[in-house]
């Protein structure tokens, strides 16, 4: 516990508060210590894929400013910091011996966090696949799952003494369907069959990693982070209710069913003519017991039925609604968070739930002498944290809340044009300037303001 931490009204003692981040979005220093290329380095160079032509070069310069970042976290009074390891730093070609310098860096970061009373929560894979593995076929190839498991085992071995909570994958739906289906994310392939193969191999890699974690006998916890969607039907008409259910399968049941031992949602796959590349033993490995389920929640959509066709196999459409929107165009629906947690808990009964990401991009125009008065972000965070309180009051096993994100960073295909941080980063100097939301979150964690 840090000195700052009090008790947030409506949350049990032991509830863990923190922030989330990811390696490629914040580290910069892409050429240090023989780091290999990741699929995002290559994707950013293609041109026309990332707003403003940005890349992870520079980013928040966090690789070199770890002391400063830890000081900001300490000032905030968080109990945990979720960050991801960069696989191409640890294994530049995606296989073989680890780079000791990269491991030493992460060990040092964990030590700095520990000195500040902050628990590291480590994500093994937040989208930065070594390009060398993509060149061999990437996630649609079965081998990639085994390479991921090898890398995970190296990470457990090197950092297992410092890290007590591990997240295998972040939002594998995005890796599979944005990376290989729509091509909006790296590696930018557009083939729906590859997206489903990638989904299976991501899940297999996850299951193998959980299995190898159990073999280490380490006393920590391991889970996965998904971005489920449990949209509202736009109306109470039956066709809209059914449309909303269809919409949610690819983001939710496609992942949770196999993770909780129910196999894949066969009707959904059959309707698309998809046969998953399952081999003997895969489903058992994927269903390895999870200590917790992480969910990232940003928004909840209203869905209506639409004519089904080749480009719209589900026959669904976004319906407009009266909710406000963030700079991402995402609807602001705080109570959708509690609804989603309840739906997931009701259907799959995870032992423990974590909100591993929640936050909002706003233009942050209200600035005065370098200080950002981000009232919109404060209201977004407050109302979503209130929704977490409601979920706990309803008896759900929610154990932690991690705000996305500590600092404005590289927002994938949006480059640096979308800002989610509690802290503004001066793009010219790299200097950090806490926004009002940083001060508000600190006051909340200190027990001075209630959600
Ligand atoms: C999530 C990602 C995270 C960040 C937020 C805004 O989907 O996990 O890296 O980009 O969205």
C-alpha cells in the first residue's frame, strides 16, 4: 500500500486500483539493445495506415524515463500498474535465447515499482508480434502459438519472482479480426479465414502459456484480457434483440466459450462456413483454468437488425442513440459496464473479474498555462467507476480497476491524434504534465472524493 491510498466509498478493502499501458504505445527507443522489428514497425511504414504517419518511435520515451513514470504513478497513489513486455525486445526474431539487457530493464522497472509500493501486472502480448514470425505466417500459422508459449516460459522464468499477476493476451479479437480480417491493424491482412485461424492459434498460445505457468509452481495468478461486447438491442423488437445477440458472439462467446470449456459456438461458425483448425488436445489446453478474467470496457453500442448479405453475414447495424460520444466516436454508456460484467458472470462464472482497461479520448482543448482541464474525462472515469461499485454491490467478484491510460500515447491506427492519458506528454520535449483527471483520480484513491 502506498501512503496515499485510502478507501474508496463502496469498494471493499483489498480492491486494487491502477493504470494500464502497453509497450509499443509508450516505450519508444525502438533500436535499443538489438530489439527486433514488430509487425507494428512495418505496418506504420506502409503509409496511409496510421493517422499523421505516426509510429511507436519516440512515443512517450518511457523506455528511458522509467524513474519519471514511476514517480507519476507513486504520486497518483495506485496499487498496480499494468504494462506489457515487448516480445521483439526479449526475442528479436521471436525465438531463441532472450536478450538479457531487455530482461534486466524490465526487472529494474519491477523493482522501481515495488519500491513505490506498486504491484506490476504484466501483459505478455499487447499486439507487437515479432515481424520475423509474421514472415513465417503469423498468427494464422499453428507454430506461432508454440513460439508464444516458449516466450511466455522465458518471461515466467526471468520475471516470475517479481510479478504476481500475468495477463497472457490483450484483446485477441483485435489481433485476429483487425489484424488479419479488416486489416485496420498490423499486419494489415484482409482475409476472414485467416482471422479465424489466428483466433484459434491465439487461444491455443494462451492455453499453452497458462499450462506452462502452472508447471513453474509460481504462486501468482494468470488470466487473459478480452474486449467483449454485449450490445443493447436498439428496440424491444425481437429482430433487434436477436441482432444484438448475434453481434456479441464474435467478440464474446467465440472467446469465452472455449476458455470456459464449452468449445466454439458452432452455429456461428457454421453460418460463416468456418471450420476452426482444431487438433487433438487443443480445446483442453485452451480451457486451462484461469485465475481471473480481465475485460476492457470503453462503450456499449445499440444494435438493430439489417438485411444480411456478403458484407454483413450477421445482418446487424449500429443504431444511433442519445448517448454522448468520446473523440473516438465511442458512445458513453457507464451503466453498460455493470451490465456487461453481470452478463459475463451470469454466463461463464469467472472466479474473479478485473476491469483491465477503461478510459476515454477527448480533445483536451480546455488548456490553461499548460494544464489540461479535462472535465469530460473526469466525468467519464467517475461514472464508470460508479458502475463498478454497482457491480460489486450486485455481488460480482470484481477485484480491480485499471484506468487506460497513464499518459497520452501512440493510439494504434489513430497515431497520436487521440489522447487517453491522465497525463499530457509534450510532443516536443517529452515532458509530462498531469491533467486535472490525474489529480481527481489521486483524490479518489486517497478517499477524498467518492465516485
Ligand atoms: C484498447 C487497447 C489499448 C488502447 C485502448 C484505447 O482496445 O487494448 O491498447 O488502444 O483500446
